[in-house]
């Protein structure tokens, strides 16, 4: 894969993870404190909850990247 294509995917991934993580920070309150959403979004201000804000968007982007680019 060319360096430009790889760099484009990495920048898009960074922007997606940052944007989705910021949105996930507030989704729990927006949904009326749904327990289903609480499994994916931040419920309080603990370190674990903030790790979820990075893990789930990065996991989703990695799956999309794998589907689009292959191994």
C-alpha cells in the first residue's frame, strides 16, 4: 500500500476516533441513562469509562479498515 493511502487512512481513523469518543462521552445522558448504552459509553468519570471512549470507536474503525483494505 502506498504511503499516501496509508497516511490518509490513519488521519481518517484519528479524526473518527476523536469525534466518536467525544460523542460517546455524552450519549449516556442523552439516552436517559440507558443501561444498554452504558455498556458502550461513559457512565462516570473513572479511568475505565474513559478507556471505553477510545476502545469502541477504535475497534469499529479497525473493523471498517479491515473490510475495506483487507489484510
